C-alpha cells in the first residue's frame, strides 16, 4: 500500500480536487483506493457524494476515530468507511473506491487533542492505516491548508507528498514550505515516519498562448525552487469545480474530455515517479520570459 498526501500551506489551491481526482483515477485504472478526508472543511467527502450530518453519522467521522484511538479505544476503520464503488459502475475493469469522511466539529476536536499530546501523537493516522494495508493499493489524503497538528499528521502518515500550486506567488511559497517540512518528519517522529517529496502539480493553469508574466514566473519559480513540477498540469476548467455538485470527480464525469485526460496523465506521472529515483524524473523546461501582464 502506498500512501499519498496532497498538501500546501495556502488554501484554495486545489488540494481537494487533486486528491479526489487522483484517487478516483487510480480506482478507475483498477486499483483499490482509499481517500482520506483530513481537512475539517470536509470537501473531499462532498466531492465524492458524502456529507456527514446528524448524531448517528458523526460516529463514522474520521475525526471521531482519531480521538478514540488517541484515548486507547479500539477502532475498526472498515466499519466507518464509505464505499463509493457506485461511482465506478459505468466502467469496466475498475477497482474499488472507499472514503474515510471528515466532519468539522469532530475533526477540530481531534486536531486539539493531537496538539495537546505533542509531536509524538502525529503518527496516529499512519498506525491506523498500517492496520488495513492489505486492503488497499493506494491511500490519498486531503490535508488542511494551514500549519496545524492535522497537517503534520497527514505528512507523517504519507509515503509520498505532492504539493499543488496555481499561478499566484503565495502558493509557490506555501509549496516551498511544505517541501521543507517533509524533510523534518523523520527526525520528529523518531524515524517511524519517513515521507518522500514527490513533486508539484500546477493547477488552474492557462494554455501557453494565454499565459501572462506572473504565470510564466510562477512556472519557472517552481523549477528554480527545486519543487520538481510534473510535466502534466491541470488547466483552468469550470467542469472540475462543477463536478462537486454531482458528487462525482471530473476524472470520472468527464473521463473522455480534457479534465479526465489531464488527471489520467498526471496519475501516470505520479506512478512513474513512485517507482523511479528522483534523477530519472521528467520535468518541464523553463519558459522564456517576456510574456505580457496586459
């Protein structure tokens, strides 16, 4: 089982859309996939058609499970997962797709508890996932957008970390910060957790003919900062955000159109990088400057 975390300290960059589309794409390709919604905003659940509400459903929140585990209660993760296999019913050869859903109040309480217990508590999610490692090929984690104990927990749970940028300078800074943070996880967890940085996804990009100076500078900045951008970027497309309303990721809803094809290519690059040393990773070339801001 490989665990991927999608992270950036800046909110609104497209972490959730990247998470659910990579997860659904991996499932569409025949893999057994678990999407983990670790963000208190719980948008990954919404994107997969699950919204926790009512007291009876709060017991299925990942936030509740994290609290229980840190208080030494036995948690059987499969009993609180949501099977989203219905999203794959129209496709032959698909794998499986499950969700560990979040909810704001229980996730915020879990965050407070992890913070109180200190950095030694951050491996809690990884330990829980390792108990079900035979059930899944991939786990994809959506992370909170701020420096927090939940974000640290997500990085500690991961084998590989992807960051996401879009064409604004603030997102580049957030991505650089995430890469630096990844490098400290092993020491802070006493060697128990050792995530590896996997690269940066450029989200909401423009076609080359439409790029303004800022986007060119951001693209080149990602390369210069050693963030190893993927060759495939995700173009600005209302169908990606619009898919939230249907609880079906764009990689499935528009599989044969541009959004689905872009996420499929990105998925292929992610799988290739997992299996290759960093010196063999393919990255884009810098773009010649001179684009206009007009």
